[in-house]
């Protein structure tokens, strides 16, 4: 599992490229999953996010997802009081010992509110998930979180 986690983090960083105007955000997410949240801006209206943690779906699942996101407004509009929405696509993995692991694609939709000068955000998202392995099944994930930008 450690090799998978290292591979996943490197993939997110390589795909993302250099950080955009907002930089890198690190924080927490509560819900499905519950754990750490990372967001790296690649342009004024685009970002890559990832979350690692534990799934509340079943006991013992290690959760990982990464998404490419499109945002509805610019940083200036967000700081001046806008409530932008975002949408995107990505991948999700639920890992468990044995053959019980699940892999699929997800399609997040969320709201992102920036506080103050944009160094802190609060977000809420819901994401339909289409599991592809070991069986095809539609599920829902989502959560509430906050991040601080460096």
C-alpha cells in the first residue's frame, strides 16, 4: 500500500505542474472520506486535488482520490465575496487487505468559499463514483473541509 500512496502523490504533483496564483492548500475533509485534503492550483480557474484517509463506507478501508477541477470564477471574485462552484473528474481507490479493494472514477461537484485574502478556504462537495473494479457499481462520496494555502 505504501508504494501505491507514493505513486499517487507523485502522479498528482507531476500532472499538476507548477502551482498557479493560489499555491498549495493543505487541510482536512470530513465525510466520505475523512482525512487529509490537498489542493494544488494549476491556473486561475483550474486545480488538482487529492484526499487520503479512511472510508466510512465500511470498516478498514484506506481511501484515496485525486481530481482535476474546473472553477466558475477567478481568485479576485472569490476573495471579494463570491461563492464559486467547481466540477471535475478523477479517480478513487478504496484499499483493503485481500481482494476487496475497489477502483473507480468520480465526478465531483462542490462549492468553495475563500476567507480573507484567499489563504484559507472552506469547501463542500458531493461526488458520484462509478466503481469499475471488482464490480461496476454507482456510489456517492463527499464531504466538508477546510484548507490553508502556502
